[in-house]
């Protein structure tokens, strides 16, 4: 199973990951993304990580 982490120091809170898959990502009270799941039936986590404008999402196998 993959491990998904969000670098809170790099995240700018744009929300692209949350819009792409709200089952796997959410925004915390400070407007920073956080991972809710390490796998998903509804999205490709590698594609979402690649779309992050500041490369704050890391997907490790």
C-alpha cells in the first residue's frame, strides 16, 4: 500500500488535491491540505501529486 504525505511547510492551500479527490484529501483549520487515505478507488494519487503546483504531495510505495 502506498503512503501519502503532504509537506505542510510547502503546501500553499490551493485546494487542487481536495477538488481532485475529497475522499483522500482535506483542508485543515489553517487551510493546509492533509492526507486522509493511503489508497483510493476513485482517483490516481500519483496524478494528483503531479498536479500539485508546489510538489507538496509525496506518494511512496
